[in-house]
């Protein structure tokens, strides 16, 4: 008899299906690698923290195209506070609705929503863990896409600012040490592309 999937496994499957439908396979890898880095930084991460890590960017699978206009028109680009707030809060709402449908305990639903809503900003120890794991995974899984595609659309300067921000927002000394060679590689590749 096959064991019932855990809540984490159900959330991971939801994330995979959502990004598959949206045609964003790199976001699946990004979500999974965020969990990998979370567990590297916090080996005792509980299920709620792991759920928030795998679902932290779920908004991307349901993105309103108008959100991209903020990036294009704002001098802050990908770092625009309105963009980051909309991304995080919509993601918290989406994963909260899913967890409620799965009959997750209300306190777990609320915890995950708080973690996802705060994953882009300096916050609690747990929010910072997800933020740091997100930055590591971003360099690992999305840097090339930003160099090859996003820089063409939004400009080299906005991509460079995104890389700087993704590195500088890392709280943990361990995560910064891991991220430094990734950051240097990404910024060098970006500069080389536009020589």
C-alpha cells in the first residue's frame, strides 16, 4: 500500500504543475533548488519552512502581464518595491488558498503566508533563510536567462542592479560565501555579453 503524500509533497506537485502549465520549467528547478539551499543553510528546517521555500515564487506561474510594466517603467526595475510587494503578496495568497483546500492547520497556513509574503525583504530569521536560499538558487538557475533575455528587454543596467541586489540582500555569512563566486560569474558574463 502506497503511503499518502505529505503536505510538502502535495505543495511541490502543485508548484510543478503550475509552472508546467505556465511554460516556466526553469521556475520548477529554481523552486527545488531553493529548498536544497534552505536545507543546506538550515538542516533542521521544518515542513512549514520547506513548503514556503518551494512555493515562494508561485506568483510567477499566475503572473499578471501588467506586473512586467512596473519593471520596464521603474528606474529600480526588478528591485521596484511595488513589484516585489505585489509578487510576494500574490504568492502568499495563492499558496494560502491551496493549503486551505488541503485542510492544512490554520497556523501552518498563516506561517507559510507570512514567510512567502516576506521572502524578498529583510525579516525574521525564517524569512531571511528563504531570502538567502532564493538568492543562491537565483544565481544558479536564472542568471543565464537574465543575461540572455531580460537584459535585451529591460537593459543591462537593470539586470546588473538585480544581480547586485540579489547578492547584497543575503543575510547569512555562509550564504554570502557560497554566493560570491556565482555573483562574480554572473556579473562577468553580463559585462562580456555587452562588450
